[in-house]
C-alpha cells in the first residue's frame, strides 16, 4: 500500500513546486515590464500563494480498528482548605455523637436511680402499713382478752382484788387512786419521750412497735436518784440503750426535771418518792 501511494505524493509535490516557481516568474516578468516607466518606487505586486498541507508519511490506520480509548488524567489533588474543612466537620460530627451518648447514659442512670428510690419508698410504705396493722391487731387482741375476762368471772378467781393495770406490790383498791397514778405515769412517760432520740439504725417499722419500760427513782426536786433500770426490754439493744441514756439526762447537774405527783395527792407522792415509778418509752 505504501508503494502505491508514492506516485501520488510525487505528483502533488511536483504540482506545488511548479505553481510556486510559476508565481515567482510571473512576478519577475511583471516587474521588468514596468521597469522603463517613469514612476519611482512602484508598489510591488501582491502575489497570493496558497500553501497546501502535505500528507504525513506513516502507517495507514485500519478502518476496522476500534477507536482507542485513552485513560483520563487523574483528578487534581483537593486543596488544603477543603481537606481541613472536611476534617473539621468530621470532628464536629464525632463530638456531637459523643455528647449524645453521654446524655443518653445520664438519662439511663437518672431513670435507674428514680426506679430504685421508688422501690425504696414503696418498701418503706409497706413496712409502715404492716407495722400499723400489727399494732391494730395487738390492740384488738388485748381488748378481746379484756372483754373475755369481764364476761368470764372465773378468769379472775386466782387474782386478788385490784386493778388490771395496777402494780403487783400495790395495796390500794381505790379507783380514783388508780386513775391518778395512771395519769401521772402517762405524764412522766411523755416528759421522757420528748428527750428520747431513737438511733438511726432502728428501722421505721421497728420504731412503730418497740417499747421499753424504765424504772426511775426520783428525789423531792424531781432529779434522778441512782441509775435507771430496764424492767421490760424492747428486744432491740440500740433502742433499750437509748432509753436508759434518756433517763440519765434527768440526773444531778441537769436542768431537766421529772414532774412529781400533785401536792394534794400525798399518798401518791409518798409512794413515788419511796418506790419510784416505771415509765413507758416509745419512739416519737
């Protein structure tokens, strides 16, 4: 195929050369014809020369050959500002995510604490209800026993004449004397209980049912003589020790005083100063 193309190339080259040479010759002849004129410095003629592009020599491409797809150049590197902006945005998103996680954990902990407090409150309320119910049942039981004793005279056959709430060593059978003594015992118990502080280790349910009886001996000024004694324990050592400490606060050197029976009740006053009195200690 290359051999067949050579004559054509030579022909085109020859024609181009002839045209160029002819143009030069014509220009020169024209200049000579005008050489005898009197015109000085004539304008040179304008010669239009058309330059033909010659075909490039090489291997002719097969028309059946597919068009070659060239690999596009790699994209330009991102600018430094854009990279920094993207990194900053990613860091901000990560910070927001961490804050959300922390807030979620705080809410979960708060909810857990609320549930624990609610369970503790319900447990305390249940203990209080149970203690109140037991106290009511005990009172009802004592009332039933008292009513049964009243209805059955034989229940008191082995007991001497006296009062149910009287003292074992008492000798008085006067109802008014018993009433006065009961009122005085209640007064002394109230005065002591105002100073009674139950230890925190004693639960609320225990406080409602615990009771201790403390025997006191007092002088004419209402001060404690000697040491108080527990004649009936509550069953809780902390409660009993606190009851004794409360009674000791009415000793010599203290401004606290135990009230005496009314001056008009000489028998009761004489009995209290001689034998002492037993007070009931309950939680406030």
